[in-house]
C-alpha cells in the first residue's frame, strides 16, 4: 500500500520522483515478530500503521557525486554535536531537544551505513512516548536511502508483544537509559538494530529492481 507522500518535481521539463512511502501494519518493521506474511499484506487501516520511506541521496552543492563514508556527517554535519566517545564509537546530539543519534558503519555484520535516532528514556516523564519510537535512516544503495520507525513493546500488542525472555532490542534501548547507561556500552542492542535493518534491506532488494 503506497502512501500519499510521493513527491515529484519537474526538472528540465521531465517529472522526476523524489520520494515515496509504503505503508505496513505497525509491528512489521520492528523486528518482532518476524512475520513473513505480514509484509506481503495490505495493512488494516483501522489499526495502527507505519511507513517505509524511500528517497534519493544528494551530493553536496556543486559536487558531481556522493562522497564515500558516513553520508549524514558529511552532508549535514551542522545538525550533529558530539556527546560522548567510547569503544571507538561516537554518540551525537541531534537538534536541540535532547534527541541523540548513533552512526553504524557498513561492516561484515551491517549491510549498509545507518543511524539510530532516539530520545533517551527520562524517568521524570515515564509517560513520554517519544523514547518508544526510534527512527532509523539507512543507506539502501549507493544513491538511495530508506527511513522507518522501530517501536518498543509499548506499541506492540497481543501476539505482537515480545515476552521479556525475547530480549527485544528496542526495549533494551529503553532499559539502558532507565539505568543511566549508554548505548555505546551495549553492542548487543546495537546488533539487534543491525539485524533488523539487514532484514528490511533484504526485503526491499528481494521485491524491487533497478531501472536505468
């Protein structure tokens, strides 16, 4: 099911698509459960839904091609401010509202560079929903990116609600900040996001093709 956020603009008299979103049932992109059938079904719009956004990456002004390496730090460095550095990794503030981001580099375990944007859990405001919605920005291919949201178990119900024994990675991120720890100290939580992102990229590649 395609969303209505498809954007087009006219370039040299030709209409070029800039971005699109595909709508799924809310639990589909959150890693639990790994419901192979859900991703093939149209969502029930009487229930919560989520979007998978796809769009192009753009080089710096006057550059003819994208620079290799961390796209977001190279293109939008003004948005990020270093918070802490540990274990050869870095955590940044993004914007001015306390939101943080961690960059995961392409590696043997991660198919592509991506970033995890999140609001740390605040024990002074346990009703705040923002820490339970983690935004992921991932490179899809050399010139495209994908954006989606991972939800904690607060938003997952019934058969979609992970048991405590599942060690669900999005819930793990909440627990880290409940105990005043840092994501940089928890590679197992990072791995959960990596594996989830790999599954989503696999799905996109399996159900799409590049058209010149």
